[in-house]
C-alpha cells in the first residue's frame, strides 16, 4: 500500500528517509498490508457511516452546498513513542503554568508589564483583554482550565508550538469518537500495541469543573452552548452527555438574588460552575455586547462576587492573542526561571515597524495571520496565493498592523494517509492538538487530535478548509517486545513461528532487535506491549557472532529465511511463550462563539 518516497524535504512520521517503516509503526503497517486496500476501503466506508449515524459532524458557514458535514477521518493512526511524548508533555505543562501566571499577573499587580518583558500596549490593545475582571480572584488562581495547544514538526522532526487556544478549544470530542470508532472497526490493529487510553478525559474534566465550585456541597455544573446551529454543537452535546451534566443555552439560565439559576421542570436550581463555549463578548449583554442573545443578563455581577465559576475564566483570551504568543518563551523564563522545552515558531509582529516591513517584503514566503481569528480564517498562505492576492491582503495588514503577525512557512511533517480513490497510502501534512486540563494538577490526554490536510499538497489542516483527523496513539514504551501474530488471515504456521519468536526476543534492546528483524522473511510479526522490566543494555560488537547476546543468537536461530530451516510445526510443540496481557481500549461556530 506504500506509494510515496518520504524524501528529505519533510519529516515523515511513519517512514524513514529510505522508505522503511519506523519501528513503532511496524505492527500497524503489517496489519494494513494484511487487510489490503479493498478491505481498508470497505471499513473506511463503515467508519463514515458510523460517524454520520452518530451525528459526528461540523458546520461550515457560508457554504452554499450545505453546512452539516461528516468530520473527515483517516484510519491510519499517528503513533508517538513514550519518550517522545514525555518530552511533549513536559513542555506543555511548563507552558500552561507560565500562561496562567501571566494571566494572574496582568489582571493583578502587572509586574511583567512594569518590568517591560511584555509591552504594556500589546496587552491593553488586545481585543480579548477585559478590564471588567481586573482584580477578581478566580478559583484556584487559574484562568485557563481547558487548553488546546497546536503543535507542528519541522523538517528536522522538532516539535514547535504554533499557537495556544485558551478560550474554548474545540475538537476533543473527535479524539474520543475517533478512538471509539477505531476500536470497533479495526480491533485487531490495537492488539499488542500498548496504546494508552483516552476515554478518561471526560471524567477528569468533570472532576476539574467540580473543583472550581464556590460551594462545598455537591456542585451543579452546566455546559453553556450557543445552540444547535453552532459549528461545534456536536461536541457540546457529546461532552455534556459523557459528563452527565445539563446542556443549556443562555435562555435556560437567569440571575436572581445574586445567584445564577437554571430553569428545570422541578423549579429553579442554583448553578455553581459554567463550562462556557461562548466568547466573552456574548456572555452578558449587561456588561459586554448589548445585542447578545446568547448570554445571561447579570452573569458578570455574580461572577465578580465569586458566587459562580466560569471555565475558562473571563479574560483568558488575551493570552491566546497571536501577538502575545510571541512572548510566551519570555513568560516561561520570567515566571518559572526555566528555558522553554518547546520552542515557538519564529513570529514577526505587525505592530513593530521593522518587522512589518519584513512581512510586506516577504509575504510570498510567509503565513500572515490575524491575531484574533481561528479555524484557518483571516490568514494568507503566501506560497499558495497569487501576487495580486498577496498585495491585497498586505494592504489590509498595513491598515491595521497590530492585528497581524507573520511566520515563515514551516515544512509541516507528513504522515501516510489512505486515499480511497487510489487505494494507496499517500503523504499528507499533519499537526497535533493535545488537550490539557489545568486544576490542582495538570492532566494531559495522551495524544490529542491529529489534524490532517486531506487536500493533496495543502498545508491547511482545519476541517473548515478541507482537513480531517486521525486517531493519535501514545505508546507505553519506545521498544515494546514482539507480540505473537493474531491478525486476520494469518496462518497457523505463521502464528506458531511468531509465538516462538516472541519468547526469544522478549527483553532485547532496539539495537538487538534491528540485528534480528531484517531476517524475518517468512515470519509475520507485529509490535507488542510494553516491557515492565528494564531492558538489557545493547550487546557490544553486535556484528560479531561471538559477541552477540544469547537472546539475539536464539532469535536468529528461529528466523531462518527458508522453510527448510524453520519448522513452524515444531515451534508450536514447544511451550507457548507467555503473552503480554492485552490492553483494553474502550472505545465551528456562530460569530462570537467557539
């Protein structure tokens, strides 16, 4: 099924530059090859049908062909080894701690502004800075509780932060739905892979929301949605259902006697925590936009008094302003006294005259973005635009330079993606949005939402612009042992030989495995679950027969390339190697809303 040569222009997640599967993809590659293109196409159609029947859709505004679309999905998962994920996880935790410290500071003493680390005018001119909440003490001292950070990988494979989403990050429902669908349609793909689960996210989210309650008693938590015509309404309904909380619109809530109440068939009920999926501007028509019909009149007064918690906190959006983003590395050093673990993409600010001149002179090789837009809107990809389009867009930038930033075009990493029209794997650019819950502790869902640019050659991964998603696996280990084959179509001889091989290779290092695996011409194997005991160190002089470790010599004896040298029947007569325990894996917006 492999069609393309990875090459060197882009980092390929799945294949090496020579076209070989990366070690952590061997099991998935073997599984897909065994299924074949026809069967993958059939199961792909089943996935689409399952998504449509469950209402897993999103909305594209301004599309004459209709607003409701099934969220496109690619069945080839993105796989992240344990050590790689540990690096990403540490960087994300560091980042959200610094961002919350920044928000506490600017809505309090403002020390970082006084010290000139972040320009005062940059913060105060942000459309998401809310003077109305200055001095308010928020629960746990936290402003942003649910964070979605967009990561990309450059041509060297380095993870970079593209942007932070701190207001109402969307997409986590697709992470959960993708995993559930994959375990139903491709159950054999997970076998022996040691994939970390993601289904605990909603339980962790509910615990976080409850911890924000101003009252000691069992809190009432609600999810505030703009309504069924919002692009992320499926997600709102899905999360409310999974958490067992009420999904409400602004008209379902009211303020009386300094409290927020919910209308129910049994009478009014006090609300303690509001997980809002509405932008600040629309939360309270008495404080913000008077024409808003989506919010709750008087909500902000109750919020100031500390009698209701709102997640994410009002005013958190100033920290995901794309111009403020450029100063996050400085925030990390200022508040945590640490060097950033995850670097930013180089960013030029339109508010800086010299950097504005650079943006105008190099627009054709840059991505120019509006600081407050999302979903791929308000953006120019210079390499994909004509000279006339670039000139017209840069005219808007000159009119309001504070509203724009510029970034060099990064060669986004690519991933093998199944295209039904060819029945082949082809390269498609991807990014990654992990989801972080910030409460008394920081919880990060393993993996996140891998978005993929399904339009051939495109760099834009947003669903509204033709993008889709993949299931994202984080493995328990970098070098899991080889697991016995138990895949569709495997013969009994193949299974028996694989059983013996699994026992022989258990505990070997990656170097030892690489010495053995190239000889497995007649034995079908897949990658397995994590080793719970420390691996032995690599054998010295691996190329020398006399220096090879006992495990390597034993494995080499089992995987002769000819049937005359390997008798699977005899292998089956030996005591079966103990199998690792199988890991059970369970299975856009109205204006102003997110």
